[in-house]
C-alpha cells in the first residue's frame, strides 16, 4: 500500500549509487540530497528563498537548540518551523542525540533519557525518546529522528556496544511515541539511526534490529566524529548490505565534498553538515576548482569571479578581490556571499551526482570532479 506521508522511489542505480525521489505532502526531495543545516530555524547568513534557489529541497532543524530557545511550545504557537522560518518544503529535525556527545560535560545519561544543563542559562532539560518525538512534532518536522546516543570515536567495543543497544531500546520507544502522537495524513515520517562505531559486527546488529522495526528510512549515525575517512567509508560499506534496499539511507553530519561523492558511491541518499555554512563564515569557498581561502593575499587584486560558469549570483557576480576585501575586513556581506556560494556548490554537486547516476556514468563523474579539485583554479 502506498504511504501518502512518505514514499521513496529509486529511479536508477549505477553500481551501489542510487538516484531517486522522496515524495511527501510538502514536496519532493530529489536524492542524493544535501540538506542545509538550519540549527535554530535559520540557515546562517541566507534568506530561505536563497536556500531554495540553490536547489535545496529540504533543510534541517536542531531539536536541542530549539528546545532551549525559543522553546518547542513557543515555536508551535508561532506556527511551527515552516511558518516561522518561511520555508514551505520538507524539514528534517535531528533528535538531540548528537548533543549527547558534543555536550557531554553538560548532561547526565540514564536508561530513561538524558538531562541537559543548558549552555545558555544553566537550566535543566530532560530529553527522553518520548519528549524528543513530542518536541519534533511541535516544531512541525516532516522527517523525525529517533533519540539515540552518539559517542565520540575512538572508543572501546564495550562502550560502543552499550551505546548502540541503548539506542535500539530508544528506537523502539521512539516508534511507539511517534505512532501515539502522529496521525496518518500529517505528512511525517520517523527514521531510525544505526550506531555501532566502526565495529562491523555491531553495525550489523544495529542495522538488522532497526530494519525489523520497518521504519520509512534509516540514518547511519555516529560517524565523522573523529575517525579517518577510510574508516568511515569502510563502515558504510559494512552497514549498507543490512539496510532495507527500498528505503533511503541518511549519513548524518557528513561532510566534505569528497565525503559526499564517495558515500553516494556506497549507497547513501541523504546528507547534512554545517561545513559549507561554517566554512563560508571563515573565508573559505568550495568550488569546482577545490577550496579557496579568500583570506589569501593572492586574491587581493583578482578581478575574476569564483566561477563564471556558476548559476549562483554569489559565485558568478562578485570578484575574488572583492570577496578577499570583505573577508579581511570581517564584513558580514563576505560571510553571506561565501555561505551562499558554498550551499550552491553542494547543491551543484548533488545535481551532478543525480544526473551521472541516471546516465550510468557515476564513476566518471567522481573522477572528473576530483580532477577539477586537483587541478585547482588558475
């Protein structure tokens, strides 16, 4: 039976790489897809029409940060994230699991959930699987993530196994809470999160247990947290065979352009990362010619744009010399333009990947893309 709230269709495969579409009431998500991160209800430095103009079909919001400020109930009273932020397409919200790791000094973990001490004012907030689902519902999320425990690598197999199995128990509670709260027709779906560090046996155990829950989609979590890229890619390869073939795979918090195209080759459909926006705020541009540090003096009198062939105005219409000046002067406009360029480049990369898979030339696309980065800008 077709699910009107969430339907994933794979149109083409090229090896393990997949090109498809997720259909939801708020719109279609073309995969492979990169989701710009809108942590606090905004993609830093951009208007939502700019984000949409880059080709993004979906953005991400952060449960932990929005829970603290302005508060989930207040977001709901303001119409939810779609109305408040003026984004009418799908939104995915993370569950707060990443902050279990990143804010380890400010939290207490138990079987029931995690209690955070706010980094803003010191107030205490309990996040259980049930409360995480409730918050994401109040935020008006379309793709809701289970609460999990993400741990920093390297870690012992015993610690990785403990966190993975806790995350499985929380997945069961998240599913029960989702079905108790969300009515069919609301345009929402719940994703599970595979954990297990870089241990292939634990990853298989996690993937198989989550697959048995028959959720609409599955994330590969707990990577890009300190391990080398080779270990991350090997872990994806070891996990992918045990994930349902007909459902989307989302690699959380990844990554560099190279991480993305290599992960797509291994069967990943969705990504998010703060890297393009954070890099833009610090003077770095991602382009077809590799990374450019606009603080570098060699750009001071360069009259060329970042890439004359780009459709993004930030990339095409402003000189490298001007961007260098704005960056050196710490002008807000420089951060905005480089962020716009970076999100635009990530979407350009996804569009290229989709086209290459559809035409059966994904390996050539990867080789050509890497050659462009290696060759660099003249």
